[in-house]
């Protein structure tokens, strides 16, 4: 036997022993790993219990939330308003109240302006009649100077002139809803209570004489000025009414965007919540039945 062969023979028991130890270590590692894996799987397995049904609790909460949303959607569609309760949009409700009040004030101011225009139109009607009377009186005063008329003719002219003067006095006391048509009134033309526009007062001519044509001409001139002022005020009030109308329309539109429900959008939400309520009810029924599996284990 050579020296090399002897050395290998002496070393072989140690080599075999080392090899066996490594194999045993690898095997023990696999066993340990399998044990941990088994423990891990055991920890994550859900227990079968009777007193607590977690799945049913979750399903019940989801069903309650879906039912509440479905009821809110039904309330909105039935009322036509997005804000059924103040809690739906507290800030929007506050803004809506102010916009709604402003719109109603604009409508009231528009009515006031319309009534003032009616007042001025009544005044204009009386002035128109007054103008005709003054024209006739000026004609009578001119005829009264005709040198070819006798005393009887002049007396007849004077009689008519006196009657017309009495009519002027009566017209001067005409009223509109208990208010004198020739007095000055003022109306606000903004929803905030500003922009006052006043009418022009007019004093009816009196003390006219058939023998004073100049006095009649002055009365006609004053009446023409009053009628022009009347027309100017009516024109101004007409433009003020247009502004109030536009303001009212836009206030109502702004309020609508806050409070009025979008039927198309809300109908889509209604269908969604309706489906969720039905599916939630079915799943809650399934979750309630899942605990019955424990009874089978006891049989």
C-alpha cells in the first residue's frame, strides 16, 4: 500500500462523518420551515363562531348606508329640491335664503314700479283732457274778442268758459287709489330700497278769465311742461322695470342652481342606490346563514 492510499483511507471516515452532518442539518432546516409554515397557516385561518358574525355586521352597515342614500334620493326627486334638510347643504341653504329674498324683493319693486307707471298714465289721461279744455277755453277767449258779436253772444261764450273752468277745478281733485294724481310721489327702483324716482307735481290752472288770453296761454305752456315731465318719468321707469326684471330672473336662476334637483342626475343615483339596497339585502341574508355551518359541526 502506498503512502497516498493510506492517507485517503485514514481521512475517509471524517469525510463521511462531515457529509452525514451536512445532510442532517439540511433535513432539520426543511422540517423547521414546514413547521413554521404550518403555524402560519393555522394563525390566519378564520374560526367558526356563533356569537359574533363579522360578515353580517359589515353587510348590515353597508345596507344601512345604501338605504339612507336611497331615501335621500327619493326625497329629492319627490320634492324637486336638493336641500331637503338643512344638513344636506347648510352653506347652500344660507345663500339660497338670501337669493330667494332678493328675488322676491325685486318682484315687489317691479310691482311698485308698475303701479307708479299706472299712476302716471292716469295723470297723463287727466292732463290730456285738461289740454283739450284749455284749447277750447283759448278758442272761446279769442272768439270773445270778435267785434261782430253782440252782448248776448258774448254772454254765451262766457257761460261755456265758466263751465269749463269749473271742470278744470274738478279735474284738479282727481285721485288714483285715494292719492291725488297731480301730487308728487316717489318709488324705489332697486330691490335694496334705493334708486328712488319721483314724479313731478302739477298745479291745475285756476282763476282764468275769458278776457285774459295770455293767462290761458301760460296755463297751456305749464301743462305742456308737466306732460313732458310725465312722459320722461314713464320712460325712466320703463328702463328701471327692465333692470328689475333681469335682476329677478338671474337671482332666481342662481337660487335654482343651489336648490333645484337635477332630475336626470338624481335618477341615475336613485337606480344605483336601489340596486345596492337590493344586493345588500341579499348579502346580509347570506351572511346571517353562514353561522349555521357551526350547527353542522355539532351534529
